């Protein structure tokens, strides 16, 4: 079944405003030897989509994509998605159309509570509206690089879900992937990298997210656009981002997601390395491009000295060690004093923290902010100099 034939079958008239034409209701798939009910039996799901589509359009137009006027009305179809996607997937999607994009949303939900179902519907609608804005910014030549943009298209859409519905829970689902797999490259993940977009928006302003698409030239890739808007090379941005990423509840660290920290903890860490017991022990590791590894270090007293040998003389890795404090009000983690490890001419990174009288907790983050150098190997040694 094509989208056109589906739209012809969905009962008319659609719900219609200046912005959206929402087709829904029961339909049949006669002649295609499919059985079962097609449609949406109650209006609450469609009501939730309707409200969220309009809200997302207004918020994104005003705050994120300030210079974009997507062609309207956008046609929206609410139906059993596998009828059009040949049974392969039951995920909402936005397809390019002329003149306007089209949004395809599911007539059912796998959420079992009413609240979760409506939360998910609103989140998915907001996500797809972000894609409508992105598609409105596209120039045909840039389609040649669509694979380079795909991860960021999804990451920004997940960011927009949460921006439009900050109290929603559904949009935080992918935070788990982000927390648990820091060793996966930023541009090899999609939804989980919405956390990078969140950080970027907090550092540089929400409309800077929209500008990534609005100001892109025909042959630009997404990382080049990010660097231009931030005014910094990606290696520097990535280094700041991964350190902030350990402290979700610290208002100075650009995430402000203490509820995520409470529910699911911090980013995955190795360790803890206990000092002085494990002083001088080494750890061999590897890091892909735009990825990081975190190490937790507990030190009974004194200083912590870190040394990272890299196998290559040309240096891709950066590292920082920060003291971990507890926020007295929230119980969340707060960033204390931080030092970046310095690199000598042999590619060895070193730093020593100031000496603490009692016990102290640290996080060491080693990151590879390059765009393409994978599998960078290193040997980490942590000592407690007496
Ligand atoms: Zn998407």
C-alpha cells in the first residue's frame, strides 16, 4: 500500500488546521488479503497527537528553528504503520513530500498505562515535527550527504522531544544508552546522542541547534557546522562535553538532569581504583573516535598522579581528572577542581591532583575527540605518591 492510497482510504474529512491535516479513523485493506481491525478506536491517542503536533510546531518555530518556514499544511496519517512499511517496522516517521513533509504515526501504542500512552504519543509527535523543520532546511544537493547527517537528525529530534515536553518521561528513555555506552562513537549512535545536542543547546543557546541545519551549505557535514556555530574545534568541544557528562545534576555542567542521575546513575565507569592499595597498577584500553572512557578513583589521602602512555606519537587522546563532590541539597554529584592532563613530546599525558588530607573521590575521563581515528590504544597508570 502506498501513502497516497492509504490517505484516500482514511475517513474524510481530516482534522484540519492551517498547520496540519490529520487523517485517522478505521479503514480496510480489502484485496490485499490482510485481516484485522485498522484504525484508532478511541480519540484520546489522536487528541494527544493533535495537541502535541501543534505545540511542537509553535515551540520549535519560536525557539529552535527561528529562520525556517516549513511548507504547510503538513499531512499526518494515523494508522497501522506496517501497512505502508511492508510490515518491517512499526515506528513513526516523517517522509519528504512535495510541497510539504508528511508525518506517519501509529494507531496503537505498546504502552499499557493511559498516562504513558499519552506521554509517548506527545513525544513521538514532537520528534516528527523536528524532522519536518529539518527537511524544510534541506537543499537537494545535501541529500548526497544524508548518511553523514542521519545521526544528528535523530539526536536533535530526541532533544526536541524533551525541549517541547520537559516533564515527559518517554524522551528520557534513550539516556540509558548514553549512560551505559560512553565508549560508542557519538556519530555511531542516533537517539542516545540527543544528550550531546542537549549539552550543545545549553552551552550555545537553543536556536544554535536550529542554525546547524539553517546555515548549512550544500556540501557541509554536521560536525563542520557544529564547529562553526560553537567557534571551537570539535576536539575541544568533545573534551568539555564528556567531562560535563559525568555530572548530570550539577547546574554548571550544562545537562541539568538530576532525575536521570537519580534513576539510572552516572555514565559507565571502570573501577573504582582504590588508592593506595592499587597504586601503580596499569590498565590497557582503546578508544574509538568521538568516544570516551571514565575511571572512578578513590584515594584515602594524599595526591593522585595519572599517567597515560599512547602507542602513537601523534596524539589523539585527551584526559581530565576532576574531584567528585556531593551536592548537599540534592545528593547529586557536583564537579570539584579539575585538571587536564598535559601531553609531552612522546605523547605521554600526565597530571597530579592537589593533595587531600582525608579521602577523596575523583573521576578520570579519557576521550578521543578526533573524527576518524579509531582504536587508539593507551596504558593508564594511577599512583598515590607518598
Ligand atoms: Zn526520527
